[in-house]
C-alpha cells in the first residue's frame, strides 16, 4: 500500500510540474543550424514511425542501451518518454529534421540534467542513410551551445561503449576528453557492459 501511495504522489508531482511549466508559457527551445532544424517531438504517427525505422535498424542499436525494435508500439513508448522529459524538467531531447522536410532522421540532447550541479548527460542517434555527412556534428554542436549558454551547464558527460569508435571520434572532435573506461558500468539486454566516460567543461567549449 505504501509503494502505491509513493508512486501516486510522484505521479501527482510530475503532473503538477508539467502543468506549472506550461502555465508559465515556457516553450520548447527549437534550434536551427545551416542544414537542420532541431525541434520538439510530435506525438503523432509520423514521428512514431520515423523513430521505429531508426530503432528497428540493428546497426543503429548496436551500441545502444535499447534492443532493436520489432513493434511500432516500442517507438511510441520512446516517443512519449522523450517528449515528457522536457515538460517534466528532467532533460531535453531534440528531434533532428533536415530543412525542407519535417521527417525526423535522428535526435540529440540531454537525457538527464542535474540543475543543482549543472551537469548534463549527452545522448544522440542518427538514421543510417545519413551517416558520415557531418549531420550529427552539426546537431550536437547546436545542442551543446544551447546547453552551455542557456541551461547553463558547467559540465557535459557522455557514456560510450569502447567499441563505438565513431561516437568517440565525434566527441573528441567536439572537444570532449576521455576520463577512462568503467568496467560493467551499464546493464541492459541481460548483461553488463563496459562504458567509457567523456566530458566537456563549459570553459572548454568553443561554439
């Protein structure tokens, strides 16, 4: 009974926070780069199916802490989680869309933000047809710039599987530094995973 009461109270607090944020007329921070729009997720079938196409590709999920999607319902669940993250004050995740059409091709943003310590956890993914075009560099640059200037974050962290060289190279190019590998730091898909921690301090950022 106590567990149920605790869950109900947390739910009410989340609903109150979301209502409070919207009552203040706070809007989702849409960003624009040379080739991209970074926008809020849309709670519709178009974004749902775009997410499903991305996460049903095993090459996209190879180094991700999610199993490859097999059902559109899995994408719908992820869509709501990412949409709610901003309105519940827990983080911000942008849908990445190319200018000229509104179909999302990936996302980036801060999965978690500690507003007390001003630390944000960076995450991102991109549909395979758009790899190796500099798109994620462009998108993540905009996200970091916003995070440092407006949140304002003093430290940004990213966790990467050691085998994911493309992700590590992206972070190093953006000025992140490796703080080493933590053995068995992550756990998903029924087993533990080593993760490498990369970090960037606000004073190290050059937009």
